[in-house]
């Protein structure tokens, strides 16, 4: 499975109009961003909760093990999410 297929699964699990899904989302606006989430799904129906779900996509073992060695990288974006 590749990153595009995983993005499609995220969108399927978080369908419109209940959610708005965005890809490559920075942790800040303008040129101030230092990290990016691979995807975020924003719940936009107040009756179901306005939660922000963040995703870091890993498709190779090498990428995953590299991320495990530096978990603080993800915190720059995860701190803005209700679920990571």
C-alpha cells in the first residue's frame, strides 16, 4: 500500500460533509511552519463533536523506524490535534 492509497482510506473513514480532510498540513501559518501532518480530518458537525484528527503516514519500515527514533518531531503538529 502506498501513501496515496492510505490518504484515500483516511478520506473514506472521514467522509464529507461530516469531515473536512486536508493533506500536508503545517503546524503554523505562512513561513512559520516547521513540521507537517500528512493528513488531518476536521469534524465539522457540532452534533458529533468538532474534533481534529491528525495522521502521520508511514509506508516503509525504514521511514517508520526513523520516526520512532525521533518521536518529538510529530509533537509539533500533534499538540494541535484532539487525536493523533
